[in-house]
């Protein structure tokens, strides 16, 4: 009886192990095919966003994973990546990709900051975890255009909080998150000198 | 059972979402726009067909005692593959469905059909079952998303056509999902009763 039971365990385990092995091999194959196209897609997205917020040459600055900046209002915002911008050999400022927490997760946003202390523009790269039709509308041009030429001193805020950004209808949380993201980007850029 | 009859069962009389009442979580979550509804429906259909075929192939090998673990491993494998393929080749769809693709793993339609059908029938029958049940799910998602997008955002097809500009936002929020689902199920039951 004991032997039979042991055999059954070996048999069950063996079959499950074999299935898992085959599935893993297939996954490995698919990953090998898709890893390059995915990297290209992600790079393309970042480059588009950079071009949108500032017309200048970019040089990526090393940002350790999990770096966060706490804004003056006490919100902690993750910094995804940062770029030092130069135009015609002149220092043009910084572009910082931030991930402030919105309604459903990080709102991936690129922020351009010029050397004369202004926001040159923002681009919401992905608001996939925000509510479609509400917070997800933060990817629209009309909303983003408001941030252009805002002062880069950490005071960007929605109207409800005493600022000048008109929040998206029904999506104050997302609008607030993007504003805080901009402030965090400014602070991070200031720390870079 | 002929394909036509199976199709009718999948779409109407035995519709997975509206009659069997399985897979309701993705139905409520993804139907905020028609594009999302169709994307989710077709992705789930692809996974369902693949998993049904493989599980039917392996039905004599998979021991009864570990069948659920084996099914989930196979389904999760297919879902991850589709997720990677979408990210690589259809990034726009991947961006809007991003969060929901991993949810297909726990979509009860897929595990439900594996357990109730594919593990007891031939490969051919299981493939047909995957197609019709997948289409039934897609059909339900399209119905839901048309109603919700029209009333909640005032558009059809992701802003391509704007019908009116003062939409009832609640319809694309979770509450609207429940309202729409309830109404559609009620209409479906009424029609099915009439058809009997």
C-alpha cells in the first residue's frame, strides 16, 4: 500500500512537472521572439514623448530603479528615467519621466523643464490604469497643453488646490497626480544641479 | 451537434456570460469602450481555443487528481504568450487592455470549458466549443460595450463618432457595468422564454 501510494505521487508529480516544463519552453521561445520588438516599442514611446515636450538632444541620466522624490505637499512620486537636454551645444534643461500615483496606478508622464525655470511641456505616456473616459483622458492634448509655461517651482496644482490647472471632468485625482508628477520632476531636476 | 447548432448555443441559448453567468468580472471591467470589448473578447477567444485543443489532446494523460493545476498551467502559459505578442506587435491594443490580459488566466469561462467540455471530448469538438463559446463571450462584451460607450461617453468606436456631448458618466463607471449587465440579462431571458 505504502509503495503504491509513493508511486502515485511520483507519477502525478512527474506528469505535472512535464507539463510545466513544456509550457516553460514555449514561453521561453515566445519571449525570445518578442523581447526585441517590445524594447523597440518602449524606446519609441519614450522618444516620442521626449520630442513632444522639448526639441533638443537628449542624454539619459542613470536613475536607480525605485528612486522617489517627495514633493512639498508630501506626495511621494517615483522617477522612471531622466534626460539631460542640450540644444546647439547649450544646456537646455532636463526631461524627467515620472510615475505619480493616480486613481488606479502610476500615470507615466514625461515632463520637460527648461533652464529658465519653466515647464516646456508634458506628455502622458500611459494612463492605462486610469478610468477610460475620465482619468484616461489625461493623454489628450487639451489637458496636457495647460502645463506648458507653468513655473517650475513646485507650485503646479489643480484649481481646487489653488493652482491654475483645470482638472479633467470627474477625474480630479488623476489631474492632481499629474500636477504632483510635474512638481516631483522639477524637484528631481533641481537636485541634478 | 452541427456547427450551426453549436454556434447558436454559444451565442444565445447557452451564452457563457448571459446564460451560464461565468466570466462576469472581465465582462464588467473591460466593456467601457467597444474597442476594449472586442479586444478582450477576441484575446479570450484565442486563449480559449488554444487551451481547449491542448487540454483535449492531453485529456487521457492528465491525471484526474492534478487536473486543475495542469489546466491552469496551460492556460497561464497561453495568456502570457498572447500578452507578450500583443506588447510586441499590437502595442496600441496592449496599452488599452494591459491590465486585463493577465486576468484571462482566471477567467472562469476558460477553466470552466476546460473542466466541463475539453477534458471529456475530442480535439475537434473542443476546438468548436472554444470558437463558439469565445464568440458568445465576445458577443456579450460587444453588446455591453455598445450600450455603455454610447450612454457613458456619447461616442461609438472610441470617439470616432460623437453622438452627444453630455454623456451619463456613470455608465462607464463600475455601477454602469452592473446596470447594463442586469438589463441585458433580463432582455436575454425574456427572448429565450419566448423562443421555447
